[in-house]
C-alpha cells in the first residue's frame, strides 16, 4: 500500500528529499566537531593554594581534612589527590550516569565544612572550573615591548581573561608566566627593631587602613544623601603613608619608614618560556564541559579583534596553539576519505552494473544516509570525529538500494513494456523488502554489542555504533521510499541487463575455480581449515593496543629535573632545551609551562615542565623523518646535551587522555599503595628497575621522585614563653620571609593584593633567618628567632599522591617499538619476579591496556549473545539449522582475512580493529544469506542440492562481487590515506578489506562445496 502511495505522490517524495537536504545541511553547521571523542569522566576538582607550606604539612593540614569532608557523596566512585609544596588538588570522580551540575552543587555544599576543617589560616578552598580533561582548546601569548612580565600578567588577568570568560562555552582562562603584581613593602629587620615595630603591626596597619564603610543615608532638605566612609589605598604613595604606630616622642611611624615601597611580584609557583628567548606570559582557554570546540574557537576568533582594542598601545595577543587546527586536519581527512570512498563506490557500481544512471540512483542513498546521520548526531549530541564518521562504509549504505535497483532492472528487462515503470518499481520493492530489511537489521545487530561498552571505551566507541546504525536505518528507509520513485522516473529506457566486461573478465577466472572446487571438495575444505588455523596462530602474535595513536601535529615533552632545583635554575635549563628543540627544521615554535599555573588544575613542582612543540605542516618537512623518528631524534639529542633531566614524550590530546586513563601523562601507570613514604620510594625504585629492563620500555620513572630540602623552624613553646614571645609573632616573622598577603587595592579595573615581606637579602641562609628579631609581648626587648626555635634543613618529599584516602607512589612508563599489551604482560612478569611487597602494601596497573582488556571482556560477553540472536533469525529465515550454520562459517573465514591483513601491515589488534571485524561479520552474513537463499530457492524448484549449490554460486556471482567490491572499496581511502588522523581509521579499514577477500572467496567457492557435501543426500 505504501509503495503505491509514494509512487502516486512523487512530488511529495521529492519534497521529502529536498527537506532532508536542507535539514541535514543546517544540522551540519551546528554539529560538534572534535578530533576524537572526549573520554573525560565526570570529575570535580577542589584546589587549595598555601604558598610556602611544606608538602607533608599540605597533606596533613589541608589535603586529608578536605578529602574527609568530601567523602560519602552520591555517585562518587573515586577520590584522589596530589599534595605539593604550597598546593593541594583533590579530584572527585563521579559515575557517568550522574549530572555534572548536580555533582558540583553537592561538592559546593560540602566546601564550607571543608574550609572549617583546614587548620591553616588565610587559605581559600575553591572548586575547579567546569571543564574536562580535554577542555584546553587554545593557548596564546601576550606580548608588549617595553612592558614588564608583571605588567603583562596584570593585563592578562584583568583585561584579557575577563573578556574571554564572557564568551559562550569558555569555562576558564588559566594564566602562567610573569608574576602577580602586588603593592609590596619590603621590610628591613634593622628598621623594624629600631622603631619597635613587628611584622604583625605592619600587617594589621595595612589591613585597618585600606577599607571603606557605609553610613546609611540622611535626609537633607528635599534630598537623600548616601554616606560613604573611605580610607582606601589608591596608589603606592597612599600605601607608603599608612601609619603603623606612634613613636615614643609622638611622631608617626609609617609603612615607608620600616621598608621600601614598590610594585613587587607575589611568590610564584611557576613560569612560562618560549623558543629559548626567556620568560613570557601565556594563557590557556579551557572549554566548558559539553561545549563544541569548533563553536567556542569561532567565538574566540570573533571576539579577539574587540579584545585587542581594549589593550594598551603595543600589546598584542599571539595564539600559537588551537584545537581547531587539529580538528580541521582530521575532519579534512574524514571528508577526503568519505568523498573518495563515495566516488569509488560509484565507479564500482558503474563497472559492475554497466548503467551510469542506475549507479547514480543507487549512489543517491549515500548523501541521504549521511545527512540523516548528521541529523541524528545533532539530536543525540554525538560529535563528528574520526571514530564516529570513520566507520561509515558507503558500500554497506548502498547495498539495500543496489538490491532494489538490480531487481528492478531484471524485471524491466524480462517484462519489457508489459508493465508500467511505476508498477515495475512497486513490484521490485515488494519482492525484496523482507530479505533487504532482514539483512540491514542483521548488520545493525552486529553493531549492538558496541553500544553496551561502558566507561572510557564506551565514550570512545558508542558514538561510532550510533552513527553507523542511524546511517543504515536511513539507507533502509530511503531505499523503499525514494529509490523506487527515482528508478521509475530516471530508468525509463529498458536496457539489456547483461554482465559488464569487468564481471565477464572476473567470471572467466571464477568458473574454472568453481569447477575445480566442485571436483576437489575435500581438498578445498582441508585448505580452508589450514588457512584458518594459521590465522589463529598469527592472531596470538598480533599484540594489542586500545586505539592507534593519533598524530596530532604537535608534541609534548614532560621534563623532570632534580626536585631541589630552583625556579631560576630550571628557567635557564629550559632555555637551553628549547633552543635545542627549535634547531630541528620541523619545529615551528616551542612553549614551556614550568610548575603550577594560576588555576592549579595540574599541580607540578618548579622542577617539572611541559613543553608544547608545535610542528610545521607535514608538507613542509624536508628531512623525510616520520613523527616517531623525529621524537626519537629529539630525545637522543636532549639526552646527549642535557643528560640531567628525565624526558617523557607525548602529544597534547594523547597526554590528557593518558592522564585521564591512569592519572599520569604516560601510557602506563603502576601504583604502589602503602603508608610509609620511605618504603614507598624504595618499592618504586625497584619497580622502575624491573620495568626499565623490559624491551620496549621508555621514559620509566617514579612520579615526583626525589626529595626537596626543607628548612624546618620548630618553635619551642617553653623557650618562647620564658622569653615572653608570642608564638603567633614568631610564625608571622617566618611567613613574612615569603610574603604576607593583605587586603587588595583596586586600581582601575585591576584588583592588586598588598604584600608584606622581609628583605630577601636578610634571609639568605639558616643563620641569617635564625638572627631575625622577634619582639617580646611587653615590648621591652627583642629575642632572636634561633633562641626560641630549632632551625635545621631536612629533606622531604616533593609530592605526595593519595588515592581513596591512601598514600601511593606512581611509576610511569611509555612504550616504543612494541605494542602495549605484550609489553605490559612482560613487565608484570618482571615485577612479580623481582619486587617483593611487604605486608600492607599493594600494587595496581593502569593505562590504555586496561581499557582494551575491559572492552574485550565486555564484547566477549555481549557479542556471542548478539551472534546467537542473529543465528536464531537465520534459522527462522532459512528454515534450516545446517543452512544457518553454513552462513556462520563465513565469520571465522572472514576474520582470517582480517588477521592476515593486520599481520601484513604490521598493525596490532585494537578496539578499532575489533570494530572492523564486527563490520566485516555483518557483510559476511549478508553475502552468505544471499547465496544460501538462492540455493534453497533452486532446491524448491526441484534441483538437487549439489547442482543447486554451484548453480546458485554462478547466478549470484555478480551481486556478491558487487556487494564485496563496494564494501571494500568504500574503506580503501581509510586504509591507505596518509593524511592526519588516518592512523586511527587504518586498522578498521584494513580488517574489512582483508576479511572481505577471504569472505568472498568462501562465499563463492567454499560455501557451495560445503553445502553440496552436507545436503547431497537430501
């Protein structure tokens, strides 16, 4: 009934096609575009900054109380933290089923309790930005000849960053480099003693004399006048004139009398440099969770000219890294592969069918299915990326339309003008509606196990299955609504439906092979089994990885130096490192982040740095090196010229993915849990030695290895009491070494803190600090700090990691020249043999290999269930258990070709390859059903099983060749593309192409032979 309706309402059908075109193109404009899916967990970060506080004190006084306050939250599945000198970061991971905004609201409810539990005064407990681990989409530098780094930092903080935060999709602008500007008084200990003033006196004076008050209002005549009391500091002169106390002779002692007044830097935890030319100020734009990077970057590009106008003369913004560059390159690769794939499918259709108009009608299903998939992606929030679009095979998309058009052409040739074109099209569609629908749903069912994947692997690959399913469903609907109408309109002239020269050429070789197979059935079966067994042996040697590494066009190297290295020393070493890297002709620019930025999303020590190496486009490389070879050359050069550092190589997105997967920036993380820091460090060294000896190991090192010298100043309360000194005054004197932060000053649109600190020239050594004077409570004298405190330098940890309230140390490692799975197996064996864990200590492994293992376990459970359901459908459709079993024999033989193809190309097994096997199984089942259905139809006509099997193979030769050709050639561009991002799609396409070769041979040669053998007596 529906077929007749659509044939009568052709203009309605054409209207539907036009509406689909307009809606699809409109959806493409707003479609989120990413290089790869964002695999970030539902995570909320809580940070505390306490400059100067030692690592163990940060853990005990800040991290542990904050962690304890944040336990027992609904949906919380993991709680880990990092404690460093001056910084604490707590990461709360929630179940993916939760709402991130609700999670943040629940954390915000606990923050007041967390603040109360922190024993350190003056620190703020803050929630991190609403972003993800892969939210950093843009990095830029602020330049200004004649402006100091402090000036540029102030402009970045109070002009650039607020403007960018106003843009839709921007969560935060993280700033590093330079130093935060302060109104600073540098106190002279000698002057303090001369005037009888303490650090606390100065701090309290600044606090009391930089304020304002409201007095309500008064009614004056007919007016209301608001009363405002103002005692705000407006400039450095005001700051210096703040009175501290009245001297003995009645004169006023001011702030400027006890120290020098100037704009000074706040104690900083990090820095930034570029191209070996010294320090810079840079910003990183972080995208909101759920936003589209291409849309956010488009907003930023649009806003930058307006922001530029707000900057002082000569100050400019220089973006040097944008996610859109990689996104554009990878999406360009997808577009290229899809266009070439569509063109190849069209060429194959013309070559096989010999009718260009029929081929165009069939190929029209490609844009229709693709646009429908885009609409579905927009509705369900699926981003367009390498994986979601990379698995779409136009060969499978056109299969249903190919069957309808081929049947139409066959009927048209047989009946000539006896029946109208409209009736012929209706009859053709009715005849194939059941087998075509069955076949498409079988292919979709094969993809269903991917939809059951969970956690990170689910986020990575579910969008792919969703996109393919939407495209296949759209192609099925299109083939029954639009294809019959288009066929009736465009294929009016009946042509001889003879085999083309290509099909005749292939058949010329196929017929003798089929005849030989008919006579030597036992040999065919033995050879098939032997080839399958060989493939099983090869499969055990493939190795494995989660997904192939995407070459992003940028590199990162995380460099760790000796923990006690000072920030100026590290900056000098980084300059040498950047000049070495910059000497490689493939490098465009190098920017390095040292230590911890303003928002401590990833707290690092001043001895640690991340260098972002932006490479030139591959077309401009002159040395002929691959990216792996370039990394190796850089690593070797740096090791030779700067051997005192440890280098870990990655890429910007890959580094974040590894960090999300395992908590470190390498491919593998080995966590050792326990309580004693010394024992943990010892075990970490043993694990490092064991793993480093395994072939393929690279960048193996404990995270945060080594110790930092801490100057411990332990106050003796009894001695302080006997000498009449308040402990708080002694601690204030110690805090002033690094700087006491007071009330801020508002200057223009900037909020600048005040800072009270001791003259650095008076605190250069333990003895000088011990000689700092502390005033007695009665004001009648001074006591040296060394008289009431014990001063000693003691080595302590530079970093303390905790996971679920327990301490841990992490050994990190990369793998080069070997697949990850086999390396991990060898490393686990080596560690088990060489490392003995004491009671109360345990060891855990994490990284991409765990996700591969988890995904394969899930697929190993769900895929057989899906295949059993398909098998049951086959039995129902074919009416025979044996016939259904014969179709299923196609699956291991198809897998054989995929395994051979991976082996020949040197590709390890990955989840992408497993998706290829799943796609391959769908096509293999489809071809098997086509042939067995034809055999059983001939049997019903009275032909014996053996004759029917080989006659069916000859009769269905062309459709099987057509299906296999379009399916394999649709993946050809993905398999052999050299464009950026192609490496992610390559295993999938390789498996499908290789598998279709063996699957087609089985369908056309082995399956008829097996059928004849099994059903000969029937």
